[in-house]
C-alpha cells in the first residue's frame, strides 16, 4: 500500500452494506465510533518510524 488506494464504492454497494447493517444491529450495539486526532497521528507516525528504522539499519 502506498497511501493512494481507491476507497470508492458504488452507491448500490453502499446501500446494500448499510441496509445489511441496519437489519442485523441490535438496540445495544454501537452505532458509531470516534478516533481523536492524537490517536490518528500516532497511527500515521508508525509508518514514518518504520521507514526511519529501515534507513538506520542499511
């Protein structure tokens, strides 16, 4: 993966995914989630650390 992957889906696929989710979710299931900025940056920074470590060992 290079960070430029296409994440588009068709409207029909999106409608099917959300319909299936609504049909199978219970009243006690989580309906959404949130990742704060710091968590997202930490995830993204892992890639920088990985490539930096490769450069140090070559």
